[in-house]
C-alpha cells in the first residue's frame, strides 16, 4: 500500500496492484517471483522500473524531515 501511495496507484486495491506486478514479471506463471524474474522484469518494463525507483527515492522525505 505504501508503494501504491508513493506512486499514485490509489485507484486499485493492494491485491490488484500486486496481481498487476506479477502479471508483468512472473514469466513462468508459477505465482512466485525468483530474484532473477524480478530483476529481469523490472529491467524490461520502463514503467515498473520508474515505479521501483520512485519507491526507493527518499529525497522528498528527507526534505520534509530537514524542514521540520
């Protein structure tokens, strides 16, 4: 839910969001993601790469903390 909120995906449930990610990168459709599937999937999907990058960019959080 936190990743959804950071990236503006608030129009779907956490389950729907997770299913969307799995559909994009679970290439063998076994319902599990290996590290290799995750890395390859993120590298091949520009939108997903941006989503992951934004999720780990804490610069805005640091600015809020610094400014009190």
